[in-house]
């Protein structure tokens, strides 16, 4: 029997969907069926053969208790999203960049209180040193790279590199505030941290993180993509709604890492989550350090630690970070005192994963939160 291309794609996609749905039952601790139905209902708007969607992982006591894919990873080929689908996760990358810097400090290849000009002398002397620690906590006063690009009238989707970041920052004659004075979220700082990792270790951030974080934790589908032309097996494509007429591709074509640039899966993020309890990579003291918020020069504490917002959600301590770029949206939350985490990665600019993870937390922790 001869099978044409359309039939082949349909048969392949059908098998893939069945395989994806089976993931929901391939966990070591199955959730309550009624709770599972409620969770699936949250994603029903996107769980269609013509819509982008999300991948989900729910983690309890170091075990993935529920994982599913909803919607389509590639609308042109009808490839479904599964928990193994590889998403761009935007600023969720920052915690891995911060971890890389913390590991280098542990190896004594840098100090968190070093002046950044020790590694990036191209940055102007602003009178008061900017430290690596201030880059981590967003208290450097450096202006955000994307704001600077916009003010210069340049396209955000040009093929920027870390070299471009250095050149743009080198032209800035003043800061938004004195270093350490205020918490002002700045992607620039984390892009410069990627440069510092490279110059302190002799490896790119991609290479360092792969060697010291991803491989040791078994995160085999995670990478910092510092060459946008490179292939990414299992890649999910990002989309934007087209005024009620379907979706258009909303792609990424820069080579920037540090503040973003990370591709990963919800399954790999579960491996990362487990390390916050086992401390296999880094050790307990370093893992604790990653969760300590920064302090301003006036002694005021901010809620931003090492690539993580540390706050409370309905009376329960929470660590979290989201990611927003192009056609991708992502959110991961962790309740360390409850050993409960949720990761949601999406491939449409119209989806709000922050709302989804909070609603899932409300369901699972209903008897433990206010």
C-alpha cells in the first residue's frame, strides 16, 4: 500500500499523541484522577491539533507526579508537544547563569565581590565599582540592553551577540543609579555574567554549564544556544496570534546567552529541581546561597537571589522565575518547605504560564496555603 506524505504525517502525529498521553501515567506517583482532570481542563483551550500549547511537569517530593503535553510544537508538520519537547525558556536561564558563577567562585576562579572590570575592562569606570554580586542581584545600575536597543531605534530581532552587548554598554556614560543602591532588573547584567564565565573559566557559558551542571544532573536536552543557526533536536517553535487568523512564527535569531538563550524540557527542569534537595551539584552550602536574596547598600533586602525571585505565595515560601521572549512563555515555581514544584513551558505569546502554575499550586496545596 502506498502512503502519501500527508497520510504519513498524520499517522506519525497520531502515534506521537498517544505516546504523549501515555506520559501522564508513566510517573512513579500517579495523582488523583479528579485532580488530573481539573489540571487538563486548565490547558484545554490549547489542547487542539491546530494550536500552540504547553508542556507541564508537577513535582512532589523529588518525583514527577504528573506530566503532559498540550497542543502542537510545530504547526506546519502537526508535531504534538510532549514532556520531552525542547522549549526556549527566556529568563529562567538566569538561575543557570548564576549557578555557573557560583560554581566558579567555589572553584576560586573569581570572587563574587570582584569588580566586573577585572574580567570585562571594556566597561567604563563609573566612579564606584560594580561587583559580580551586584550583577547577580540586579543592583548594578546598568541599563537594560533591550531598552538601549529600542532607544537607539534598532531592531530587537537582529542577530546580536555578546560582543554587541559589550559595545553597547561601553558607550554608556552613566548608570541608572549607584551600584547597590536599587534593585533594577537588567538583562545586561546577566549577559555580562556570561562573558565573565567565559573569561574566568576559559569555556563558553554553554560549555561550562554543560560540563558542570547539565551533564552531571542528567539534563541531556538542555543547552545554552549561542549560535542561533545550530540545530536543536526536539525544538518547539514559537508563535504569535495573527488577528484571529491563525498563528505566525515568532522566532529567535540572536546568539545572546546569560539573560536568556536556554533551551530545555520540563523533564530536565525536574532534574534541576531535584538538585535543590540533593545538592549533588554544588553542595548544600552553595544551594542555600542560591536562594538568599540580595541586599542593597542601605541594608534593605530585595526579593531577588541567584536568578530566582524568593517570596511568599499565600503564606508559603516560594522560589520562582518566568521567561518571556518572542513566541515563548515559561514559568517555574518551587515551594521548598512543601517539596512541591510546577514547570509550565509554552510556545505562544498569548499564553500566561504564571497564572497556570499558580492555579495548579492552589489545587495541590489547598490545605496548606491561606
